[in-house]
């Protein structure tokens, strides 16, 4: 562990002259995006393409008594109106369960609802026309008969015997339940000097990717092959699922992923309307395009969070944390999502609570219930914001109770930086974390004591500012333990192929995907550094199941750690192969040569011996001049998956400095700090921008974002005018620092940084608000922290 | 509905077309002229992804109809890129990684250039205020503010 980015001794392949590792390099694909010359799915047009619009249930729960599409079918431009029953002839239903989530149950879900709609927004018919406008016109002419059914909307009463059961075949509305009991929790609470017991409430919110979900599906009946253009994070997963449910071999399905307008987990799932689009293409034997509009996005993009978590902490007067206990309840909509399931978030909450701290006494229950609301599933930092807000909220409230500074209680309880490897109270294994180094750095960055003095001075003037601290751990680089062991065909390994082309440039195909994180850039940086070529010679191809190795894609902060390591290892092989050929040409041994700056050079004195373009020319066009017995292989493939640990863990700490207007209840964010340890940093700028973007998504959840449902299951704010997202005016500048503890699982040592910002932002803000409200003797434990919640806490309304 | 003839300048080229009165400018640019750099994010005037210039003023192209641009001069991200008008701003965005997925970026650049034309040295708060109608889910805005601030300084002949 070091305080600043450094290259480890072990990283010999990376620690080379002109290495790009650890350097800020502009991403190669930016000009295309800045000039409006990207290719997003909504930009794609194919010959004979039809546009599908889905007619969606206006009711949260209703029996479909009939669909009359006669009038719609007569309208100009209408190609077809397809019901769920009709589509079921080409696509089979699915059940979103995984075997390692024991007891998880769900009901069969169809691409288009058959007989019954289970949430407001579920598709009940597809209208395909020559333009989206024509399809929308026709949709207005389709009449659907509904008998409304009782809607289960309140997760707190979903399990009551008097509440109707959404899927009778399941027996009740309980999707999943997990219990965990470690250490001696009762004894620990009994031995505590103080116990804090509060309920934390997390609003249901969603991803609001600026580009809505979009698909173009192109079934070519002559080739018996389906090409799916989709902005997905996991192309091979889409290939597997589409083939499985359309009765095809995976070889008959190609998934192409060009530019993606934001995903954050929203686009790592497979939605019913996307399945329906694939099926419509097969049924109608032509390309079909689906682009969700914004209202559909709010009603059908997965929602996340929506937890009510009762938390307890026991603490000694000397600050020793004795135990944590949680009872978490979450509502996931009527179906567990497919194929990743909707039990993962609650499972993560159980896994992560108490994670940064020494205490081994931890008891947890998590229950996941069905409701007649939109489906819920994994969104950026799955479970982390809940676990972090509960843990850090409890730690701050405990500190408040015993009159201890929030930094001091953390210093006394965070796992020591030299205590690794060790395990969390929930049994997660940590290789190497750096909570204390991170906290110390944060305190320096924010000038904690000065800020405290400023806070005290302002309080005297009736200005109420608060400081909130939140330590966190982050799951990255998941192995097969995440999905594969549960039976999902979601690869945990990734592959990279690198080859030298005939002019000495490098073509690299990787199974990770790009949605703006910089996957393309970090891959090029690794390949260029390891091989000894300049980055402008490296072209990276991603997002195409026909043209990349098989792999998982980009999610769960796995791109750099897993895909990056595969790139490193593949490039090492290519480098060896190039040096073997060069040695044969130059009548030397490979060990006497190196590749630097696009040239094979003498390892000893750096003298250029042969340019890579010249070497490639000889290999590809004049192999007759090579010594006998030499068969050059200027292409290499390697795959990588972590094996020693089921997950890499990163850690960090965030701080928020804000002002609460106690008259209006408004919160003004003044500054935010993050110190993060993501292991080896490949491109500092990309890491920092991942963290900043993640923080702002967390700040949105903390202050603004909530899908507001009424008691009948109607989403009442499904527009960007009503659902508030963070805009530039409300967001603070965010300072970022690093501690670097590379993982030893890989030569690269990178862990991942995609979730860190989102993991701890809301916890830091809530703690800061409570710090600001301290003189008023009140606390808040519900997000988003709207003026209403703050004024209610203050007793003003 | 009967198509209506319209005639306008788009990125300096004369365009004649027949469009339905209900067609909005964003869809006209994207679907009729294939200028797909103008993005559609919300279709109700909040997100700013579809921002273009009409007669020099930035507008939400999802909120005006194509027929309202009769005789107008419309400029899109493709036009501003090809003319070189915002080359320095684009360079600053690239150097600062002020875009991730890039979907908001054409609209963001339009709004930023509008500010830089009105105000030679906007401070960070003014920049944030001027961008307050452009949603970005990826960056958290800071890098965008930095890039615009840098461009403003360099256009004013100052160094930070």
C-alpha cells in the first residue's frame, strides 16, 4: 500500500519506458462523440425496418379481458399488432431465479403480458408500423379490456395474510429471505453502554440514462440468424438469453453494441420489451426497432433501492463498536428480473453492512417481497448505498450518543491496515484494504479541524453547516461466485486478442464493453505499454459477439481488473512472439531485444534494429526470407478470471460539507471529498471521473430522486419535469485522492472504481445533515432528503 | 394530415422538404436529414440533449416544430464541428474527459458555446447556471465546467 500511485516492482511488463500506465491519456473515441458522429442504437436504420411501440397497462394489476386491434390494423403504415399470446409462439417465458440464492422464487414472465398485467407499464400489445409515429397513432386505436385486481403496493404489508398474493402459484409474496448471525450478538448488545436503534428509509429511484433503452433486432430468415443491435453492458449474456428463448443456437445470434448513451446497470439486464423486439423480428421476418420514450423509461427501466432497513448498533463509552444488527425489507415489483435476479441487492446489503469495522458480532435479516410496481434490480453500486448509509448512519449516531467525534470513532473501529487478509462479519474475505490511510488522507484534504472551527463560528450566526463522513467497501472484479455458480450463463472471465497488422499497428479485440467509462482507452493503454507501441497504433474493438473473445462485459467494476488483465497477458504473449521473429530475422536471441516506441531495439543500448511495420511486412509478405522452421504468430489471445478471491474489495471514504436552511429545509452542497483505493490506477483522470460521476448519482439519491407511487401502484412522476435529477447548478466540486493497494490476484493489480462514488455519497450527505441539525436535537434517516423531510424533522411542518 | 413544404438553411446548406405539421425539429433533423448528432433524450424539453441553434439562438429542437423553422438558419453539432467554430472547446472537453457516454455532449457543447459567446469570462457559478438545462448522468458536471472555464480563459488570452 502506498499513498500515491506507484508502479510495483512486480509490474515489469508495465514498468517500461514510455508506459502509459498511471498516466492521463485522452480517450481515443471522444472526437467521434463530440462531433455528433457516434452510432447509438437510436441512430441505426436498416432496410425494411419496422418500428415497434408497446401498448402498456394503465393499471398496476389487472386481468386482460380482451384486445381489439381491428381498427388499428387498418391504419396506413401498420405492419402488425401482436398480443402476448401471439408472440408466445416464437418466444418462451422465463423465471428470474438463481440456485445460489437459496429459496429465491419468481413466476414465469412473458415478453408481452398474457391474460394479466402486473404493473403499470407492462406491455400488453405490440404495434409495429413503418414509423414510430404511425405505430403510436395505431396504438391509440387498440382497445384493451381490463378487470382491475387488487394491487400490492406497500412492501410493509405485502406479507400480511390479508394481502392478496400476486402469483398464486408461489403461495405468498415473499421472493427471498436471508438470515445471517455471526459472533455473539445478544451478549455484545448486553455489554454495550449505548444502543442506537433506528429505521432507515431509501426511496425507490432509477438510472435515467440519457439515451433510453433501444434495440434493433434483425432476423435474417435466409441466414437463419438474428443480429441484435443493443446498448448492452453484456453482449454475450444477451446472445445466450435471446438464443435460449427463441429456440436458436447461440451461433445463430450476433449481438452488436456500438455507442451506448449511459447504462449504470440499467442496461445490464434483459427486459421483456427487448425480448419482445427480438421475437417480433423473428415473427415478422424483418428488422424491428424499439426505442423507449422517457415515460416508458421511467415505467420500465429497472428501479433500485426502495429499502426500509431497521438498524441497531451497540457501542461502549470508549467508542468500541460491539455489534451491528439489521432487518432489511425491500419490494422488487411483480417479477424477479432476468437473468440476474432481484435478490442480489438485499443480499449485498447483508454482505456489506459493518464491512469496514472490526466487530465480528453481526446479525441480519433481509426480506424481498413482490409488489405491483415496476421491476427492481441491480443499478450502480448494488446494495452499497444502503449498506453504507445504514452502517455509517449508525456509527455516527452512536458517536453522537457517547459524545465522540465521528472521525475518532472510526479511527477506533476501522479494520487496521496491517490486519489483512481478514474477513468481514458477513464472511467476505478481504485481501488488502486501507481504511485508516484513506481516512487520514481525507482529513488532510478537507482540513477537518479548520472546517469544524468554521462550522462552530457559523453556528453562532445561525448558519447550520454539517460535516458527514462515510467509510465504505466496494465489491469489484466478481468471479463466478456472483452469477455463474447460480446457473446463470453470465461469464465471469474475459478475453482479449491482440494482433500486429501488416503495417505494424495493433488490433485488439476485447470482450469488455464501453459505455463511457473508458474501457477502450484503458485497454489501449495497457496494450501499448506492454507491447512498447504508441497508443495511436492500437485500435480496440469491443461490443460484438462475432468479433470479440467470449466474456462478461463491463459491469460490477470489472472492466479494468478482469478485462485489463486479459489484455496485459495477451499482449505479453504477442510481445514474446514478435521478439522471437525479430531474433530470427536479426540472428540474435529474443532476450537481447526489446520493443520500444514501435521499434525492436537492442535491449542493452536501445539502438533501433527493426521497425514493427518492417517486421510485419516480412512476416506477412516475405515469409520466404525467414529462417526455416519459423512460423510467426503475430496474434495472441488470453483470458482471465479471478480465482483466489470471489470478489476483489476496494475501500474508500467520503466527506460532505453542506448547509441546511432550517427555514426552507433546502440543503446546499458546498463541497465533497473522496479518497478511494482501487488498486493500480491505469488512467488517473478516468478513475477520478468515474468517481465524480458516481458521487453525483449518489447525491441525486440523497437529495432528489424518487419514483413516487400512489397507493394504487400508479407512478405519479414519470417525467423529467417531475422526477428530479442532479443538474449542474446544484452539484458541488468534488476533490478526489487515492491510496493504492493493488490486488495480487493479477499482474495488473487493478480492482475497479465504478461504484465507489455512488456507494458512499448519500451516507456522507445524510451524516452531514444530521451534523448540521445537531443543535436542534433531531435526526433524519430517510432519503431523498427533501425539504419536507427536513422540515418535518425540525417540527416545522 | 397533409405534408407542408418548408425551406430552410441547415448548417449552411439549403434544404427543401415536405413535412407533417406535427413533426418536431429534432425528428426532422434526425430522421429526414440524418443529422443524428442531435440527440433525443426526453422529448419534453428538460434534458437538453437536442439543443441546436436556430437563427443564432439555442433552442430545444424537441419543442419546436420543423415548420416553425421556415426560412430559418439551423445549426447542429455537425455544422459547428465542421466549421471549426468550437474546435477549441472540443479540445478542452477531450483533454479534461468532459464526456463519458457522449449522449449529452452535442447539446452540452451547444449550450457552452452559447455562454462563451455571451460572456467572455464566466465564473464557475455562471457556467453551472448556464448548463442547468442540460442533463449529464455520467460526469457529475465538474469536468464539463472545467473544460468550459479553460476555453473561456484561453479565448480571453489568459492562462489559469
